[in-house]
C-alpha cells in the first residue's frame, strides 16, 4: 500500500473514506456525508476529546466530509478547503445551507439578530468565514439564516485582496495559538494560510506542506541581500513573511503573538534556539 500523509488522508485502521478503498487498509469504508460549519470557528482536534491537541480550525461556512459521528458528540472528517483531517464538535456542524455569496473581509465581524448594533450578537465570525447573503438593509447584509452583518465587513466571494502581506500585518498583536487561524489566536502557518486565502491563493495548513507547495526556492545567501515583500522564510516548524528587505511578520511563541521585527534579529534568535533556516521561497 502507498504511504499517505495521515493529516490529509481520511483513513484509520478501523475506518476510511470509500474513495480510498484499494489504496489503504481499513476494516470498513464509508461514503461520508457533507456538512457545513455553523459556528464562527470550530476546533479540529487530533482525538475525540475536548482537551485533545488543537490541530487547526474550521471557519463558518466551510464544508466538511464527515465519516463518523460518536455518541459523545464528535465528528471525524476532512475539511474541503485544505484537506485536513480531524475531529470536530458535531454540534458545530449542520447539513449545507444555501451556497455562500460573501466572505468576511474584516479581521472579525458580528452577526446580529436584527438591524441594530444594540442587539446582542449571535456570532462573531473571523476573516475568511463564508456567508450566504440574500439582501441588504440599512447598511447590513442579511444572511439566508436571518442574521444581520455590517455590510462593510463583507466582500463578494469573487473579490480578493491584492497584498497578502498587508493582510498578515493586520493581525499584528493577535495572540499566538497553536492550531489557531482566527483573530482570537493563530500560529505561524495559520497566519500564512489565512493571508494567502484572502488573496484567492490555495495553500496547505502546516509549514512543511507549505514549504514544499509554495513558490520557487531562492538561495538564502542571495535572498538576504535582496529579500522582497512576500518572500517566505522557513525553519523546521516555522514560517515568517518578509515585509521588505529588512523586516518580517510572523506569529511566534517568543512574542506569543503576531509580531513585526527585524529579519536579522529573528534569524539570530531562532538560530540560538537550535533551529536553522531551511529555505526562502518566492511566490
């Protein structure tokens, strides 16, 4: 049998997706059922337990193929956006509703139950969440579910940002959260993924996958003399985004937040921790 990355393969010894039959070994194969994330964000964990490690997050409006739901309320499946496999809270999912028309373009917005900002919000979806808008009323976009969202916080699905570095910079000061990808907290690869997706660029979730998939390699020695805005600097388990020749932006556990700092300082500090730069990639 061919080896498949377990992060991106809906297969376990006891259960696997039907389309993998003949490619992986499993006791049982199932078709799966498509669901939609209905919470602002849903944790995707490595095991069906509330204290299991957070692997990533799924945003409102994302679709997930679910292959198993447990009596304890966990659903095992694969995200359609980046192929990531894990366990989600089953109550964060519902059968797909109307097709989304807009995405959240602000770092975070609020969904109100009516056309008034004085009402208690129902949810607070983050940048990249997808919503089905049916009409506008009093500067609000009204969703198919009856929620009212500030229209200025949304953009049509077909309209993308033009500068992913500027998107990443908007997260400056957001806390570092392993597995996170929202304005409440994110990690280095989550920051890069959210920023690139805002520009319509598909990207894997984890740094090793990103390093292999994105851009063309630039010789590090040559790059440091001429780093360009948008160049990606990779270390084992870490990625940073060049803002210009001298500074970068990254979510990191040293500052415990998204920080902007001199590139040279970051390289020296990370080297002192025992990690050397592995590549510079140019999109």
